[in-house]
């Protein structure tokens, strides 16, 4: 929302637009009020050195077809010669002359430059070049009677001004107007809000245009007949204000309509009285009903669109959004009927969205227009239009129809001063409230410590005590609120799971694995491409089809990251992610849970096992690798599931070759993927100290021949049991397949470190462990190798 | 005999100084001082001297000879040890700058780094850290936060709606990807009794085209305090305490009026850098009475404040990242920088 300082000043004054400090102060005040100033734009500063000059004569040079020679008089009696590319001027015209040394808005400096050896002593300017209009077809022609040698800006009556671009919040519909912004600003500055535009239009005989409202989406509809119109141009000052705020000047009727909307925030529409069939009806559209709006687009409506129809039930406007083309004001219009209405915000928002048509009117209606504003707006319309239509007559008997949708105009709320102070931490008295609230139209009636506040009709957002407290806070000043730090009764801490999640990250980073964060939203076929089965939740309104499914696994995202890195000649990258997956669980929220995934490019499954061992050790979790089940998308002979008790918590091994190919990864990729919610919340707490033995230890090396069908960790568990309490460490230190070992078998060599807590070991101890291990291994079919 | 001793000493000392290795010095030691060594042999023949006085005198000089030769041997041994050590060290020379392996520590994601630092600051201020699901119900994400169906502010969130099947209509399932971390406020209030002092960092989602400053998937941290007589002054003071703890001395904060459906009064909070420039950081306000009620908290008994801001932006600002999308490409050349 843009507001113009000179316009605000009519309600003020607030600041001289040429006084930089005063302008900055206004911007700061607006921001303090919650009307955030996004940008402060100085406009109308004239280009220094461009002055009015009269064209004396124009000549065509025989050798230069595209340019003319022009002699001008800038009022100092000297005859100056300039070359000029335009041809719309003739002797006697007054034009803007950029004198030598002038720096134009585009940065160009006017220098003595010659064509065909003849110097040019300046440049004649178009409206575009001076930033005063959009016409670039020729030189800007100034008033022929203008004094020569004056700044063109003075001739045009352009004055420096300032546009504030405000970022308004949704609760401030009142500030979609100059008056609303001025009201807040004058209250903040404790200065009176000046009245503008007391009407001076002539009122005439009663002429009533009948109105019927068929739907409460229209709460109020007034129709006033105005005659004596002469359609023409608006005054320059009005055109300039409209243009400064981004509206195009059309003609005096449309311009005044827009001016009133910008000034008071009341959208309104003037129809040519002769085109509306003698009346209005307001109703919901029939499905498929069409209307061509003012922007010459044919709109096909639905039953949710509100239509303004004429006396013959023909649509003449899309209610609250845009008028129809057929009832547009034309040059021959002499009588208009002025519609000023109130529409329910939500319906307008939906219609504007559905038609992709956000107009200045819809922007205001969808936020909430003051339902009490119609009469003042109509008066302002007539007063302003009478400036260009001296014969203008406002006819009595205007319609003012209201439906059940019309908001209550008289509303009030009780406010407890104790609640004000509890909420704001202030020490205000009830007697402080009128000074803060009355200037913004919240009228306070004192009632001891509790007050009743009448709410202004232009603040539909304000309905409850807390809404009024916010107004008190704003006008008291957020900057004047105290600063205290509340004292929590407990101490701050991370949960056990959060601490363990950090530990997990630290372990992985320590292993040289970096953290990635791929997008959890994937293409519909991504999971299948990664060999991961299961239905995914879908995004019903994705921005792009490639991002419309919620992942079931972190593997695809990390594989894509590996491919990216490989593509940039970074092979052997190790990445991990800790993130959510979202498998559906029937109705309601999915079985969302946290998963760790590690990918090690260029490494084999053993590398993944090693990382898993580090994690298990750090977090004190145990999960077995079970290769009897190959998880989807994983290498058929180098993968297994991670099994914690009966639960499968993840997968470990290598990515299947076909999956690698699909994700365009050429390296082997070792992977771990495991759900970690159980690991994080699992047994935490401190580990209990085990005394270190002071007795000497002995090592015992045992090699067993075991069938390839039996996993080594089964033998390991057997040896642990067999070796009993003397075993302090067990390590697999060699594996061998080949001559000397049975086909389909391998030799597994283990080193057992044995130690007692209370004595030296004897040969008998060691022999006993050896034989116990031997017999435990035998149950798995493993033979001790001699 | 005395002459024999003198000769033996001379020979032994010569051999000691000639010894070029520890093995040789050991040999000299044995052949001179040992029982069958030269001086050892002389000692054995002492008994043959009949005259007591003479025997004593020769014995004394023999002892002296033992002592001087043994001292010479020890001295030479130390010299040789030092020489051998020096030779070993000289032979083991490494040019440490020839080390070939590059550093290969892993790196936490920038968002994680900022996330953990923010958690630590708030833990220091007495907060605990709460979490909530990323797929949320419409009720938790909007309704309970004072944005009932049709509330215009809903439109500003560019929500991604979730269904079990792509042909469903948006909103039918009542599920969505949370558009902010504020639903954690509701979940926390419903799950626990005041006083509540929590922050809730987390991933949030918007239907937004990625560009240099926006990602459709990003991260926020949310704060919620509910206690007796919590006021807007407590909010302003907490924001200020956070500002100084996280950004450092010389940074201050301000609140200015704004609007959010779930807080009232609402504010934006800005951070003032030491150079005087302002940075818009996030939104905050007093928890709206309707939101407290939705969380099962009586607004007449308890009051509270909430605040929230983006985590990604913290990382972006701290490291001068010019395109936020770079944080999510997972290019190792980016990751390794931090």
C-alpha cells in the first residue's frame, strides 16, 4: 500500500516533503505504529538545468534525414541551436530544454555535441526523459504562455513529494486509505486529524434507483444519482496524485471515484445511468454466467461469485472486484449512478482469487471496508467531481439497501485495566486509556478500573478485550514497554534423546562422514527406483510433479547427492542424514519417524559394518546383522537387515547395482539405514565401571573351519559363551578360503585374550577354555583347525 | 706385579677408547674386568703375594685400576649409546610436509550447526527443547492457532496438503505439511501443565518456488513461555537476552507492532547491529487467549508469549551465503567449507 506525503499532510500536516529529516521521522513513526515502511521514495524532484524555451524555427538539414535543427529562445535573448530527433514541435511552441551540463535522470550528461560539424547547445526533452509521463513519441509541449527560462517543473506545477510504500498487516484494513494512515499518525503525534473535503455539491430533486439485495454477501448497497456531468480531464494535481500511487488517470468521473477510494478507503463505482435499466439487483451468479469486466476480459462465473445486475437482471459488475465494460462511463455520459457498497470479505477474496483478478477495490473489500463510510464517500465524490462539473447535482432519494450481512455498526467491549497491565507489564491507570484510544476512534467510557470501549466501524478486526489491549500497546509505544526476563522454575536442558542424537552426529562426523540434507519430498517413482516398496503419502497441490511424494527412505536423497558429487569429479564421498520418513498408517497422521542413513561411496559393505559398530558402541545399542533377509534395493549377497530383538530396525550392506545405475552412481556404495527413535530413547544413563584386572593376561589363538552358510557372528557368540568369564577380548584376525580348507568353507582365526581378576592363569585354565570353545563351535559344525 | 697392573690399565684404556660399538665395549668389559679378564686374573694372583704389606699395597692399586677402567667403560658406553641414538634418529628423518593424506573429518550441515547453537543459547536461558511431527493435522497447524477454516491468514502460508492418493481433494484428509513450528506450541500445552518454557526447532514446508532467499523446505525455531503473569515486558526482555547471547555484545533488539492470528499483541522483532543497521529477524507476541484455550490452558490464570524465526537465515547470514539453495545441493565442496 502506497501513501503520498502531500496527501497525508492534508490531514496533518506531518512533514515538508523537502525536509529529509522530517520525512524520515514520519517513516520511523509509521513503522513504530506497525505500518512498516518498506521504502521511502522521493518523487517530483525536478531535473536541474531543464528550462522552458520557445521554439523559434525548425529546419531540415539536407544531409541528415532523421534529425532536425531547432533554434530556441530560453528567455535570455540568446538564440540557441539544438539538434532534435523528434518532429512534433513547431515555431512558437514552448518546450523543455536541457541546458549544457544537465545530468538527466538516466545518468547522461548533456554536452556540446556536434552532428555534421554543427554543435548542439542542449537537448529538447520528452515526458519520459524527464520522468513526468509515459509519452516518448515526441518532445513534451509545455503551456504556450509559460514564462521562458523557468524550470519545467515550475511550469508544470510539479512539486517534490514522497511516497511511502507500506507493508500493511491483515488486521489493519483501515490503513488502506490515506485517512486511516493519517488517523494513526496524528494520534501518535498527539495532533488533531484535520477534516478534508467538506462537500459543496448542489443537491437536487429526489431520483431513486431501486436496489434489491438477494444475498447477505452484500451487506449494504447505496445508489446515488448524480447529474450535470461533463466528462473531461481531471485537474493536474489530481492526476499527479493518482499517478504517484500507481493509478492511471482516465477521466474526471473515474478519477474522482479512484481518488475517493484511495483517500477514504471506500471502493465505489459510477455507472452511466442510461445503461443500467433503471435499477440494481445484487445476487449470486448462475453457474457459467458471463460478464465482460472493465479490463475487457470475459469472465465465466460460478455460484460463489456475487454479481451486480442492472434493472433487467443483466450483470454489470463483479461485486466488489470490478465493474462491467458495458456500463462504463463514456464521453457522452451526463448522468451517473454512484454505487457504494459493503461486501463480506471472504467471498470477495475467493472471487478475486478464482478469477485471478485482484483490483484496488477487491484488495480493500477482502480486508474489510468500513460499513459506515458510504455517505461520507458519496459526499466526497460529489464535492470533488463538482470541481470539473460546475453544473453537478446530487439527487436526493438515494437507495440505501441493507441485508442481514450488514455488520453491526455499534459495538463495544469491556476492558479491565488489570488485564491491560498483566498483558503489557505496564502500570497504566484507567484514566490513561482515553488519551491513547479516543484519537483512533476507540471511544472510552470510564467505569472505575474497568472501562467500556466503543469500537470504531473501520476496525472490523477489533472485537475483544485483547484487541483493544493491542491498540493500547501500540499507542503507548512498544518501545516504552519494560524489559524483564522471566525466571523459569526448572533448569534448561536437552532431553536424553536430543543429547544422544548429538552424540550420534559427533560419532559420524568423527568418522569423516559429512551431513547432507536432501529434500524429503520426492518424485512419485523415486522410492520404486531405489527398490523401496510401499505406498507413499502424496502432496495434493505440488508446485512441481517431481516433488509430490513423501519419502519412505533417506537412501534416494543421499544417492542423488552422491551422483551430484561424482558428476563434479568428487568420488568417494561419505554422507549421512538424520531425518524423518513418513510411511502412511491408514487414516490420520502417518507413522512418521526419525531415520539415520549413511552412504559411503567407493567402499564395500565391511565399511558400513565398521561404521555401524562405532555407532553401536557409542550409543550402547546392539542390533544383529541378519543376511538371511535382503532388504529391497540392496545388494543380494552383501546386505542384510538390522535386527533388534524381533524388530527389523534397518538395513546394512551395499546398494544394489541396478539401483546405483538408476541413480547414475558408478561407484560401489556401502550403506546403513536405521530408524533411530528407539536408539535415542533407549537405555541411557551412566555406564557402570568394570574394574580392570591387575593380573597378567594370556592370548589364545583358535582357528575354526566353518561352512560359508553359517555367519561368523554365530561362531563369535558361541566362543563368547564357551570362553566364559575369563574372556576379556575376542577378535577375528584372519579369514582364509583356499587349499587346505574344505570347499564351501572358510577358516576363521580368533584371538582370545584371557584374564582373571584375582589370580594368575594356569595352563589348565587355558586348556579348559580351549576345549569349551571347541565343543561350542562343534555345535555349529565348526572344526578346530590344527 | 705393579708393572703388570700399569700395563693392564694402559691396554684396557686404549681398548675402551678404541671400542666403536656397544658390543665391543661389552667385550672389553668382560676381557678386562671379568674373572678371566686381565685385571681379574691379577686379582686372582694376589693371594700369591706373601708379604702382607705388599699384598695390601698391590690390592689397593688393583682396586684403583678396576675403578678407573670401569669408569672409562661406563663413560664410553654412554657415548656410544648417544651415537647410536643419533644415528637412529638421523636415519628416521621425515619431511612432515610430504604427508599425503588430506584432512577428512566430517562436517555438520550448516543448519544443524545453527540449530544446535540456538538450542544451546535457549537452554542457557532456562528453556527445554520440544519437537513435533512434520506432517500435521489442519487442527494443530491452523485451527488451534486461531485460524479457523476460511481465515484469510491461512492463504498467506502457501500450504502443501497431504493425501493418501493423488486424486483426493486438498484438505480432505485434514493433513498437511506443517507450515510453521507453532503446532508444537499446541502439542506442548496439551501434553504438559504450565509453567512451560520451551523452544521447538524444526523443519517446515511452504508451497514456494525456490530462489536465492527461499526454499520450500526450511527450518524454524519457535519459543513458548506460559507462566503466571507473563507480560509483553517479559517477551521484550527475553528477546533482548537472546539477542545478546546469540549475536554478542553490541547487538540490541526492538519490537514493533505486527499481526499474527496466534498472538496478540503481536510484534516483529528486529536486531540492531553494532553499525546501527537493523535486521528483521522474526515474529513474536503474547499468546492469544484462544490459542491458550485450544491448548487447554486457562487464559485468566496463565499468560504467555511466543516467538519464532528462521534457522536457515542464521546460517546464511553468519557465513555470507549468497544463495540459500546451495545449502541443500549437498555438494561436498560446499559442505567441506564449514
